[in-house]
C-alpha cells in the first residue's frame, strides 16, 4: 500500500474540495484524512489530504503528472505531494547549548520523530561528544567574520551532498545568511527564546527581566531575511514571578525552548505546515 | 443563500468523503468547511461539513430527502443536518450560584452565543432578579423529595412548550432523572467542578483540598444515567498551592467553571460535538 | 482583635527581618504572615507582614508612630501600614464594553472582592442599566477633545468626594492624563488586551492576527505616563490557531481580559502588590 | 561565609517567628529568606528560613545544639537544618524508558541541578550506555519474583555505601517495598503518568483514552505504602483531543513526565518541600 500527503492552496473558489476528492476516488484512492482552511481576509483556500492506494503498481511520479493535468491549471493550484514513507532529512545546527540537542536526539532515538538526521553541524566542537554518543556524524564548521562566506559554502556543500530537506537551528548562535535562506525557503526552523513579537533580537531573557513580565515564552519560526520576523510555527509560555533572577528565567526558558522546538520539528516533518504571506496554517 | 451543517458517522469504509462531497457538488452546493476523524480502535468514521447553496428555492426538507436516498442506506450513515440560520434553543437550569449564569448571560447579551434562551428555570427563586435584569422569562419550580416527579413533569412541559433543543445545568444542584435524560440524550450539558474522573460526586473542592493536589479543574459533560460519567465536552485546569484554603479553591474554581461551561455551550450550539460510545469528537 | 498589613522596602541590609519581627513581638503582636523578597540586581529588600493585636485599645495611629520612631529612620524604610478591616474604595471607569464590568460586579456581589465600589463612571451611558441593576451609583462624564480637561476635573472631584483609593479602567477607552496619574500613582489599574510588551497601543488583536501568533494574551498593569509601559501586575494567555478570525481573537481575548483584570484587582485590594522601578513584587 | 536552611513545623502559636528570627540575629546570622505557612484546618505552623553567617568559625553542629536548647523544646518544634553547600546525593532508579533519564542527566550536566548522582540503578541493562556516556556508575540489579527480596537488600546496600540522601524513580517499573520506604520516608520521588488521583495504577494513558478526557497530566509524589497515594509534590497537564491515539497520548505525556519529575527533584534538592499528614507545603 502507498500513502500520499497532498498540500494545496489557491484562490478560494467553489468546487475545489469536490474536484480533488473526486479525482482521488476515480484513481482508486481512499482518502484517510482531509482538512481545509479558508483565509477570509485574503480569500485563500488551503487543504491537506492523505490518500491511500492499494495498487502495487502505484507510482508517485505518474500520479503527480495525472494530478497536474487534471486539476492544477484548472484551479491555479500551488501544491506539494509527498510519499508518506519517504522520511524527510533534517540537518541540525548547534553551537554550545545542549538542552535542545539532547531533547531532539532523545526523541529521535525513541522513534518519536518521523525523520532522518544525516548530520549535526556546529561552529564549535563542544557538542561533538553528544553527537558521537548518538552515533550521528558531526561536522565542525567554525565561523569567523573573515571566513563567514567560506563557512557558508561549506555548509551548503554538506547540505547538498547529504540531500538535506530542512534545517533546524537548535540554539545555533549565528545569523544565517540569505545564501542559505534562499536555498531553503520556509525550511529553516529556528527557536527564539521569547514570546515573539515581544523581545526580538539578542538577550530576550534580560529584556523580559527588565520589563518585569509575569510570563515568558518561546517561539519556533521559519527563518526569513528579517530577524525574528518569519512565520510562527509554535509558541508556548510559562508563568514566572518577581522572584526569578535572569538565571532562573534562562533555566525555566530552556524547558520551553526544547518542547516548542521539538513540536515545530514534528509538525514540519509530518508535512502539517503551510506558509502563506508570512503566516502559517497548521493542520491537525 | 442557505448554509447547512451536516454531521455523519458510520463504519469506516473507502469512498465516503468522495461520495458526500460529490453529492454536494452535484446539487450545486459549495463546501466551505470539511473535517473528519477516524476512530481506529472502533473503526468509526466521523465527518462534519458545511455547505452553501445559492438557490433561493433551496428547501432543507427536500435536500434531506435527496441525501437520504442517495447516501444514507448505501453507507449506513447516522446523520444530522441543520440549517445554519436556525438558532438552537437552550433552557438554563440554575439553583443559587450566580457566577455561571452571569457569564452566560453576559455573553448572550453581547451576541457571542449563537442561540436563543427561551427561559431560565430554578428550584429556588434567588436568581430571579438576574433573569429579570436580562429580560429573560424565569420559572420557579421547587423540588422536594415528595414533589420531585411532579416537578419533573412541570419541567418537561415547559421544555416542550418552549421548543427547547438542549438544556444547560449552570450549577443546578439537583440530580436530573432519567425522565429528562431519555428525552434529551446528549443534550443536557452539566458543569462539574473537578477534573473528571478525579473527584466524582459531591464536594470535589473538599476532596481536592484533602488530597493536596497542585492543580484543580472543571469538566463540562453530557448528563447520562451514571453520575459524572457522561461524555466529556471540555475541561480546563488552574494551578493552586498549599496556601489555598477550601474557600480559595472554590473561588478559583468559579473562574474555571464559567469559562469551561461557556465553551461547551458554544461547541454544542455550533454543532461541533458528536458523541459515540460515551466519548466526544469535537470539530474545530 | 485588630489586624494590620505592613509593606516595606529599603536598601538590603542585615537585621531588618529580626528587627521588625522583634518590634511586633515587643508590642504584643502575633505575626500571622511574613514574606520577603530581595532584588539582588538593585539590592533592595521588600517585605509584607500581617500582624494581629488582641488589645481592644489598639490604635493604628499610635502604632504607626511607634513603628516610625523605632525603625523607619534606622533602616531608611519606605513603608505603608493598613488596618485589614478597612476595605479600599475602588472607582470603576468603563466605556461601552461590558464583559469586564459584569465579571467584576458578579464577583463583588458574591463577596469575593474585599473592597467597596462607591461609583462607576463612563464617558458613555450605555452601561448605566448594568450599574443600576447592581445598585451602584453611575456617573456619565462625556469626554470630547474640547472638554477633556473639564471632564478630568469632574472626575477628580468625584474621586475625592467619594474618598476613592484606587481606580480600575475596565476597558475604559480614553487615555488618562497626567492630572489623574499624578494624584493616583500606581493606583490606576488598566487591562491591556495583549501580552505586553507585544502589541502596545491600539488594536492589538488586529496586530496579533497580522503577525500570526499562536498565543494571545492580556496584561493588567498600573498606568504611567508612557502608554502601556507601566508596572505589570498580572498576565495570562490562551492558545489560538490560524483558524481564528480577528473576531474570534477578540471573543477569546475577552475571557482573558476579565480574569486577568479581576485577579489584578484582588491583588491590589489585598495589598499584595509593591512597585519599585517600574516593576512589581507580588506577594502570595 | 556559611549559609543554612532551616525547616520547622509545630502547633501554631504566637511568637514563633519573632523568637526564631531573634535567635538568628543574636547569633550574628543574617536572614536572607523567610517564608511561612499556617494550615488553619490542622492548626500547624510551617516555616522555611535561610540564614547567612560570616564567621569562619561557624560550625553547623554547635549551631544545631544552640538552636535545640533555645527553641526546640519551648515550641515543641519538628525541625531540619542543612548547610547550603552540602549537596544532597540522589540515586536514580530506571527501567527501560529513557526520556526522564535524558532530561535529568542533561540538566545535571549543565549545572542546573544542585545535587550529586552517585549512581544509576536499573532492573534491566538497556540504559547502561546512557549512564556511561554521562560517566555515572551504573548498577544492574535484576528483579524477579523469587529474587525480589535479595534485590532489595542489594539496593539498600548500594544506597548506604554511597551515602544516598534520596531516591528518584525515573519511570522505574517495579513496586518499591516497605523495606526501602521505611528507610527513606518522604525521600523516594516517583513520577506517575496521570493527573492523580485520576487513573491510579497501571496503564493510565489507556484509561484516559477510554474515558475521553480532554487533558492529560503527570504527577510527581513521594512513595508511601499505598499505591500512587503519597504526598503530591508537583503536577502539570496538557490539552489533548479526540484525535489522539493511545500512542499519541503516551508521546505527549512523556514531555509532561520529564518536566514534572525534574521540577520535583529541584524542589526536593533545594529543601523546599515539607510533608505533613500526606500533603506537601512547597516553599518558593
């Protein structure tokens, strides 16, 4: 049996759902999941659909061709189609903090994550022993002002040679340049340690302390050119009090960061996220 | 324009989604919402669908007939179909506590609730002034051991003469008998002041205090024969500490109770709840 | 029996706790609550203490004098002392939204709030019937550009003649001027409908919608000269999704606003809030 | 400088706070933290206090003696006194699940936990590689029906020879016998994967699924003779929906379990927990 996941969006218009579901039925597909969303402000229709095919002769390439001819032009669809058993490949970028890394690798080990991790990359080598203990290749690519561009070419080369589908910045403490962003649009996931859009930029826990907030947060988002302004995938918060020092805020925040980032990874890896106009639609 | 909401469930089987969406398209309907759920343990398929029809000649009765002939027998469907502009009618049962009542009537007044309130009924008359200030009919139906059955007949009579669709027990402090439950299956919504199934029965805040829990909860559920064991619609919780007296727990709990009950009312009134085997499916 | 609440802050220094507790014991007081906080960044000591005196001859004025002579100069204390049975008097300012008003008055009616409400004031008269149904005096003080200053003098006059201790802006849709702020420093409580410091200013739900956040919030804070930048008393949040329209965000936000504001009122009325350097210390 | 933490409880009575704070002042101590709680139902007074002493000649043994003579008999105090720089020693018991173990060891490594881990013990050897990668001694003590008592003597021997102060059952899948409970009263911390008292016993996620709850929880508590009925230290919850399979509940629950258990460990290790009558007082 083969299972596909289809994501589409287009201008909202009558008949899309019926046409797509009908197309699947005519091609002997059994729809096992369907969900849709209409953005009424922008008049855009979004749909996510999972469909099973029993035929052993099923070919994703031919089926994509069929789908294209039947529906894509008719409705002017933007679309992506995946074979469910093809796991996406995720590169992990880290620096010196290990809490997100441990959390992700623990889940990976226990089979909770539906993805492959071809390698871990860092601008430092502090976390290499952790990579080793989980038996995942580790690349040390130092980044200094003078060598930044060279480092990025090295990164790109590794990403391409390992057929990486998306990148996760697990507290990677370097600004990612447009070179990577353009190659991986809405495919680089960052964890920012504040409740965005509050406390954009560096040292958000210090700013939170200064402002005297009663709740801190963490935000996972796709990287775009503008700092901390990309589409938000997941957010969570925790209550704090006046008795929290900056150090306490940082410790409490670590728990948020790792859970929020891991949730965002799962949503992305399971193809449940669509991006439109710098916002996400998150399917259930 | 007319809009219908359709809820169906049946044994899971291939082709249902395509058949239903196709049927709507053939009848010139435009599907504006579709969501489905498959209970894999019990192999049951659930679907909620909203569909718009432009024809001024649209008749819900004829359309129901068409739907029945085309699909109901074929898939052995259990189904309900509503006209969206027909607001459900909700009777409010209260006793002496007023916090849920104020919350519901405040929302009702502000247009947040998509329903009619034909009357408020109570076994006491303490809350009559509130009903009056909101200009809603109030019936005082005292309940004593000897007169309990007579009171219930009176209740039934009021419910029928006012064409009530569902009942909300907004901290109504009487056990509802099978007479009402049978007439309103999965249509009587209760708010229980604990995180069910913890602390079933009377005085849950006292039990929570005794056990020393760090979180209290509230649960809205449909009334069934077994006490506090009906299908759960909505739950929420709040953190508490050793410093909370029973009185403090009760005060904190009031905030939970009113929000949880109002949310359950909205879900039910918007036809987003399906019940199967004593559990709910809640559509978004 | 008499009970006092004492709030002090000063430069952190050894011996304060022992000196104060000792002073209470020497004066036949029984401490029933003590809590303290040290702000290590600014080296400031905060303390809240409740103490009971059995003597029927106890006079708060004499006791204040005693305390002042014994300790205030020695430790250079900033301090406030209250008789617990003297309820603070709170003026409610509203405009047209009623959800916070209903919530506050419902709690007031049920005895949950330890305060007096001498009057409700509004720049509109839409909510006068609600005030009437709760039997609380209502003053309509319209505010237009030309009459703004006159209106504020009228407000001040009412506040003074009714011996108001603090003001609550329950979705009052006017900027409060420095005239009032100077008379009621850290005594005007506002509810802002966002998770501050995100979305300062007007229409925060519209901004939240545009940014695509996954969580919305509400913040209760003291009014200071700078808009939405005063000391934060209480915050809470709720999860939302892409499926929420602006209208949905507003409806969901109303529940946050009323709970957060009522909690802030309770903290203030129970003298559990201290303000220092634009931040609050909230005692348990 | 030396810092002590003092925990006391006794029948509530006037003058305790003043007497204790005075005693500290007379002995040249500077109180840097004080918090108290009165259980009004049982009339019990609880206090936690931290006090610093500058004298290099300070001896905890002599000071305990002084305290005992001055105050313990007078107020009939139950008390414990610790030197802050003496880290408690925690033994970790595990079976096959690794998520709590990774979480604890990640925090331990990053310096977040104020404790020593002399060893990890398991009835299986699956997790030995993790212990090794963190360079912590690992003991494999198999438990079978016939050998259970022998295993427990082995456990006791290890606990004693390693001077263990408290035990954490990080998803250790064996019932701990009275032999250990008696030796470590309120010193064995368990994580139960439900919101107690709901779903006591085995397979709580299966029970939660069956009941159709909308929220799942995790509870950390001290082990007592009665299963899952010991004093609750910490609880947390997460929202779930009808779409969660049992497997999904288990995955979501893992995040709760690890955070709740780690929080409980921190509270215990920082001597912030007092137990009385099967309930906890948790100081801030």
